[in-house]
C-alpha cells in the first residue's frame, strides 16, 4: 500500500498516490489544508479500489471510466468537497 505524497508547486498544493501504472492527483490552493486534500485522495483511491476489485491499472480505469467519473462526481461538486 502506498501512502499519499504532498508537494507544493508554485501557488498550489498537490497530493498524489500511485496505483499499478497510474497516478492519482488532488490539487488545491496554497491555503488549503493538506490533510483534507489527502482525505479526498484516500477516499477516491479506496472507493475505486473497492469498485474495481483492487485492479487500479490504466486499462481497467479506462474500461470503467463511467464509474471513475461517477465516483469523482460524488466526492467533489464544482470544486467543493462533499464528503471525504
């Protein structure tokens, strides 16, 4: 299991986590709480991991893009975090 990494780039905070052959990113403003961003990233990663039965690889994500987009839509609405 990989943990989320936090990087500050210019005026944004980027948290990321690796899958098998994909990377998951959550990007926020510099004044955003890093723990909240990590919570969003972990929620997205764990939800997709459960839905796709631990097959977080590029081909599986592309084949199930509708589920990936629905998961993102349920988590974030117009840039506002609904429930991490």
